[in-house]
C-alpha cells in the first residue's frame, strides 16, 4: 500500500502544479504559445524554445503529460492489487484511480477544444472545474491508501465537523468558479475597484461587475465560515487530524484574503494573480480533505445495537450471571 500511496501523492502534487501553471498560461496570455496546434506545438513535436509564450505553454503541456503518466501508474498499481479490500472494494483506491483516469483524459480533450475554440472563457471555466474534480479525486485516492491523516483517525465520530466542512467545500468550489469567470470574462476583473468594499464600479462593465461582487461576497462568507469552523472544532476537542485539517484550511483562507487585498490594491499584477489562483485552489483542496476526513469518522463509527420491541431488559444481576 505504501507504493500506491506514494503514487497518489505524486499525482496530486503534479496535478496541483499543473493547475497553478495553467493560471500562469492564462495570465501571461501564453495560451496560443503553440498556435492552434494540439497535441503538437507550433506544428512539431519539438519546437524551438525561442519565445517565452511558447516555453510557458509547452511547460504546461509537459506537466499535463506528467500527471497523466502518474495517474496511469497509479491505476496499474491499484489494478495489480485489486484483490485487497482496501484497493478493489467499492470505497478502495482502484475506483478513485479509475475516476482520476477518466477526468485527466477529459481534461486533455477539453484543453484541445479550448485551444481550437480560441480560448473561450466558458470553456476555460469548464476546464478548471474538471481540474478541481481531478485534484479532489487524487486526494481521495491518497486517503484511501491510508495517507493525509487517515491512519491517525481513531476517535469518536464528528458529524458537526463533517457538516461544516462539507458546506465550506461547496462554498469554496463556488468561489473558485466565480473567480474563474471574473478572471476570464472581458472587463470583469477590473469592474470593481477597492478592497474590501467596492469603492468604484467601472462603467460599461455590465454583468462582469455583478459576477465579481458575487465572488467577493461569497468569499467573505466563506472566510467567516472557516474561521468559525476552526474555532468550533478546537472547542469540541475533535481528533487531532481534524484540528490540523481545520487549521490548515483557515491558514489557506487567510492567505487568500491577504493576496486578494494586495492584488486589488496593486492593480492586478501578474504575480499576484497567479498566487491568487494557487491559494484559491489550496482553499478548495484543504476543505475537501477536511470534509473527507470528518466523513471517515462517521463511516468508522460502530452501528448502534438493534433494539427488539417487547424484549425483556435483563437486570444487572442477570447480566452478571450470564457473563
């Protein structure tokens, strides 16, 4: 299981880097660095590395190839050990690896369509959605292999933590999608100036202003939710793995707020736009992991003993005699 866990970790790390680098491609306008050719770049498999936009786009494609190879290796390793319950059962690693394979192939096809369709904003958002689902699936695969704190779960169930983390993960996913729309729809990213409030709405922004305002409001609500969730988990003295997960999610949210403030106040520099995408992805991934850990405490809890209606209740003296 150690080898499978390491493969899942490797695939997750490369997939995260690919998502972050995908934002670099968009922010630097390198989406056409290879022209409209796919899977070739500039009409050849080995183009001359003589332009920054070509190098950036080609690096992104190499990362996509690397994550595909890593997921393929994870699938093969899981398939070879499918007889083990933790691998081949319904909630085992193999099913997660199969889903990850499907998602990475779908992401590659969407990438090709996005290039052919001249980087349509809605296709870019759809591509990002698939990438977020892939990250979650790879995290689930690592957890099913005993990683990311699963091995240390041995305490009571945490239904309140699960409900709160699940709500946070849903909110984080919505914030990510709205953020992608804000970044890709023309004029939406500069439609609202100022932080934390919108001091000035740019004229002619149209629906872009509403999208950014909705993105901001939901992001603020998410931050308040995660802050309260982290304190409540610590107050209830949940299992250490859940406390660590909640604090990591809180740190990611606070980092995202700081980056967002610097981003708006400094007029959207490319470096901070990339950091904003990276931190937002980390918020989603950390909350998904937190929710998955909390859910595992519920699955591991013993089922209550069945109660037979009309059965006599044995006295303590009788129970003692029977034992």
